């Protein structure tokens, strides 16, 4: 089995910073693209940043220049450094990873973390 466990959410003032982490564990052969998503009540979950296994990144327009996604392949972990946070960044943040399992037959599927709340408020 595979698990993604997120950490690092919380309450921060506008203009502040937070760093989210998401560690994958379990029966993992390799991890392809990893990403961060967020969702607010009543809206669809949106992709905000992704990173491939080779380190290529992509960002949603509203977070470009403020958020940085990175990964440590040795630790099967993806990070999201969030700077210059705004009240509109308030949401539940989820990580996702496309994982190749160790078991046979071969499986390749997306896994999701449980979500972590980020609240930006004074």
C-alpha cells in the first residue's frame, strides 16, 4: 500500500510564509509527477504546482513568483514553499503523486494526501 502524508499547514498573516511537505511511503518502485492542489468550499479542486521526476515545474498563474515546488527523490517527498501569502490563498491543500508500485502486476496510479488547511488571515 502507498500513503501520502502532508504536514506544514496552519494559520499565517497576510504576507507571511509557510512550507508544506508531503511524504510518500509504502510499496513504491518510482514516482513520476508530483503536485500540489487546493480546494475551497463550493469550488473545484485546482492544480497550483506540479513537478516531474526530472525537476520540470509548472505553476498556476496566481501563484507564480510566490510559490515554489521542489522534491527530494531520495525521500519520496515533495515540498511547497509559499511566500507572500494572501487571504485568497486560504484553502485545503492536497498533494498528489503518480506512483509506480512494486507489486505485480505493475500498477501506475495517482495517490492523494489527506489535505492540510492553510488559513491566511490577520
